[in-house]
């Protein structure tokens, strides 16, 4: 099974109103790494694919295509307060406050 976040977490860069521009992030990833050829784990999970990433890229990477064809995608609500999710939330809130000024 390919575990995928059912919903975008509160600090997902793909969420409307995110202080981080998803298009700019994706362009940087494309320029530096050649694009998204693999899935991205949600920073609020240990092993579930980011819900926002899934919605945007599920048909653009091999594992996403295969999992859909084999009907092995499992949507989960796996928001675990990980060390990285806490630091991302803090940075996200700071960016949001700066943007609102």
C-alpha cells in the first residue's frame, strides 16, 4: 500500500494562502534536481505521501501511476507531531506574519 495523507496539513506548501509559493519551490526543485521523479513524504508524517503533493503530482511519478493502477493507494490521516513538523510550523508562522505586514 502507498499511504497518502487524506488532507493537506496546516503548513502544506500546496495549501491556498501558504507563505511559500509552491510554483517557486517546484521550479527550484526542477532546476536543482531535475524535478519530481519520486514522491515526497509529508513533514507531519513518518511515511505518508504529502496530500498536497499527491493532488498535484500523482500522475507525474512512476510510483503514483503504478499505485493508482493497482488500486493500492491508502488515504490516511497521519498527522504526527514530528520534530521537523514543529520546526516547519514555526517557520511557516513567521513567514505568514511577515507576509501579512
